[in-house]
């Protein structure tokens, strides 16, 4: 165990998978790998789990742990359930990040807070190294690299290695692994039109579930019918119903 334990935030997508491979190639072994499950990841993401687990065994890396946000009293246990119950959409549709913070960051931080190596590190006045897999084209997302966090020293390896998304894909293929799908919820407001159409053909039940979420939002109190600039649905300015046709 290192003086500064290394924790990897693993999304099971292209960037974070390439980050793990890059760490192995450089002789850097993580101490803890965490996958935060929102309960609404794409089916192909869940199918990638046994593939990456085998690779982790092959390279003698720790297995990733699945963490999940658990509401204390709410009648749901997933991001989809929260949106369905409250007749709303993921906060990303409203240009906010609370859905990611609540369902991704919070459960990972809670796990680390109860992890003995982290507590020993903090008691010694040091910071845990948190590795985040944003590629070199996403420098605008380097929001955690401010040096002000008393608990974590954020590191974005792919940025330091100057690896964009295509370079990440090449690294994954070079390691003998299939390239995973983009890591995101199946009802993510950041989905592009071709991804929405693809979902409707590949997994129509999930596409219908997303449209149900959208309909409930438009019938609820959060939808401002008379505001021309209001969020219309999961497509933000458009509904997924419109974007799927």
C-alpha cells in the first residue's frame, strides 16, 4: 500500500478502461477501483463487467467494487426510479450535475470514507489520490483539480498522457479487449440522436421506459408549458419521441 492510496473512479466506458490499461503499462497498481451503479446503465455496460473482471485478474489488479447510492427513506433505489417518482428528468437536462454527484460521486466517496487505508492516509495529513478517466479533449471537466480538496488529490491520467478518445480505443484493442460502449444511463439527456434511435431498435423496452419518463415529466409540475424556453424532454429542446422518428 502506498503512502497515498490510489482510488480509481471506474465508469466501465472507453476512457476509464483505457486509463486502467495505461496504469498497468506504466507499472502503477490501484488500491481500490469503484464502479458507481445508478441502476440505469446501458445493458452493454453491465455485459462488459465479466470481461474487465477477467482482465483485472490477469494483470493482478484489485477487482472493481460496485457502489450505489441508497436513499434513506425514499421509495426508489435508482436514478430512473427517482425521476419517475418525482415526475422529473435527470438534472443534466436542466444543465446541472446533481444526478452525477448524487448517484456517482457520493456513493464512491462514502465507500472511501470507510476504507481503512484512506483513514490512515488522512490521519497522517496526506490526501488520497483519486484517478478520473477524462480524456485529453475534456480539459473543461478538470473541475476537481484545484488543490483545495483536503481529502483528495485528483489526477486525470489520460490528460497527462495526451490521449484522446480514439487513442483510448486503440489502447483497449491493443490490450486484446473489446471496446466498451459509452458509459451513460440509457435515458441520459446527453444522448445523441443516433444513440436514441439505436436504443429504440436494440432495446425497445428501455426506449419505451425513457419515453414514459419523459411523458411523466411533461404531465408534472416541473414542466413549464407556457415557457417557450422550457426543457421539453430528454432531448432538452426536443422530446425523445421527436428525435426517435
